[in-house]
């Protein structure tokens, strides 16, 4: 199951609800809450990700605020690895390092604790995970933040890639990208 068949992908895609005109007219929101509440679909997805990454050298899994926490912590548990949350600015209680990124109108920032990837290795290997990549701003900032911390982002994994927005193109210059589902 390291490679999903078209039928496997259709099964997962069918478990994700489309919500038209959310959060604004013209947008079709991919609602993963329906996948999460379906134990068969969620279990299938997590089994696939575990099989994909269980033989890779990974020290930590980092999930992007907030839906990346769901997939990242579940995968970290299955792989017996540490989980690190990548949070929006001002949400972490200890000393942090941050990375700013551009939005359509302005900037935003994500952070991790300064010791997030502290371990017995000089350059820990980190898998980055989130539910979806669209324009890629947050994902690029997260991969840069991991590298800035002294760790190495070995791959970025997404349940859904909205390929028509090309958010993965810049990210691939930083780290390999894997998407379970690609939507054109």
C-alpha cells in the first residue's frame, strides 16, 4: 500500500466533503471532518502513511496549526516518534523562533519552541505534515523554520494538494513533497 491505487484514492476522496462558497463565494472548501469521523477512511489513510514512512529515518513529525496536528500526532504515535506543533505567532508558551510569510494582504508568522527538535542528533530529521497545500505560503515557511532550527525537513506530506494553485512548486525547491490526493 505504499502506492495507492486509483480506487484507494477515490475511496479517500469520497470521504471528504465539498462545501461550496466557503469561506467566500467561488471557493470549494475541502472539509476533512467527514474523513476524520469515518474510522475506516481515517484508519486507511493512517495505515498508508505509516507504511510509507515506517522505514524512513525520521526523528520527529511536525504538524502545521491546526489540522496538521491531527494527522501529525496520529502518525507520530503510530511511528513512535515525537510530535512538534508548528503554531501561529503568540500561541506557544516558551521561547520560540519564527518564520514570516506573505499573505494576499500582509504577512503572518508561525513559530516553534527553540528546543522543539532537541535530541541526541546533531541534525534531526523531520517530516512535515498538513491536511492541505494550496498556495504554499505556510508550508514553505514551516519547512524553512524546521531548517532554521537546525533540523532537516526530509519531506512535506499533505493529504490534499490543490495542484491548480501550484503551492507545491516553491516547496519542492526546499524539500521533497508527497501528496496523498491531488486535485486539479
